C-alpha cells in the first residue's frame, strides 16, 4: 500500500475537491467570489498553522528555503489569486458541476504548456486524449437547436471562459508548486502558497475598497458554513494532499486521478442543488475523464 501513497492521496483529493466545489458554489452565490476567496484562505491558514504546529513544531514555515518561498509564493498567486478567483466566479454563472468538468482540461493543458515552452514530447495518444476531453466537455455544454439544427451553448460563454481561466491558473500553479516544493513538507508548502494568496487578495480588496462586503459576510450563516467547510476540505486538506500526491507520484498520474471530480460531483449536485442531470451529462463526464486517463497511461 505504501507504494501507492501518491495515487491514494490523489483519489482523496478528488473527494475533497468535490465537497469544496459544492460548498464554495453555495457561498459564492450568497456573498460573491472575492469574499469567499479571502475568507477561505484566512480559515485555511488557521487550520494549517494549528496542524503544522503539532505535526512539525512550526507554526509558520520559517524553515523553508528562499527557493521554496519564491516559487511557492508565485504558485499561490497564479493558482489561488488568478485561477481560483475566476473559477469561483464561474460557479455563480455555470455551477460548480460544469466548472469542474471544464477543469478536466488541466492535465492536457499542463502537458501542452510543457510541450510548447519546455520541449516535452507529445504523442498521437496524447492528442487523442486531448480530443476525447474536449469531446466530453462539448457533449455537456452544447446542444442542437430544434428549429435550425445548429449547435448552441447550454451555459453562458462568460462563465465557461472564467472556468477556463481557472484551468490556466491551476495548471500553472501545479507546475510551479512541483518546482518550488522539491522534498519540502507538503503542508508547510501549502502554507506558503496560502500566505501569498491571502496577501494577493488582501491587496485587491483594499485597493478596490471591498472590505465592507467581507465583514458583512460573517452575518450570513449559510455562506459562512460553506466557506468554513470548503476551507477545511479545499485549501487545507485538498491542496495539501495534492502536493503530497505529486511528491510521491508523477504530476500526470496525480492530475489524472484528481480529474474524476466531474463524475463524483454529479450525484450531490443533483441531490443538494436540484440540478437537472441528463444521460448526456453522465456520458460527457465519462468521456472527458476517459480522455484525461488516456492522456497519461
């Protein structure tokens, strides 16, 4: 079992991210994505600091090298501030279920960036996997107009675009995390990423004079429940276990197993949010995840 530490951690991440996506969708619809982002990072930093104090003996990652602080901070800005801001905003427009389906683009996009900028090899199988991922997403987000037979979008283009910006943020953050973390502790590495993300969002809120909505959110019980539960399963457990996963297995394998969220999220989305889920939604999610799997086998 020890040989599969990375793979098991990746599967747990998929479960954690399913819970956190649903929690943050609920909270974002009530208080807005910017408020959710700054509060969930605040809560997650508290969770992590308490945990690492007892686990490592360090309240904060003061033992990290300059290399780790630099690259993990950049990872936090790219992944949390850029990527998650747009991802959470997409929740309010297209739902977390569809946003998570779009996020299956993350492994192919990560590999594509490596091919373009790092000269990494791409095979015909990689291109086929990418094609299947795109096909699966297209089956869900497009439908034919009964009058003229033309394809039309089921969901707002703006929401889909924001979700794709979330893809770019997560892919870039994952690559920067791997480079910055090396053999450093995954939980402490997550602390550094969260500190950078918190500072980034704090500057946005102060410069945009958005402090009042942040303070007002504390009076919204349902939003605070969503933010608290999402913070525990997302930035605390989810992100930390994702770093644990890529530390014990390849980035591709980890990203592939984490990508099953679009399948896991369908039942709770239908039950909790009463979303209408068709047979084509299931087929689209399966094809999309199948493309991701094919991309890394």
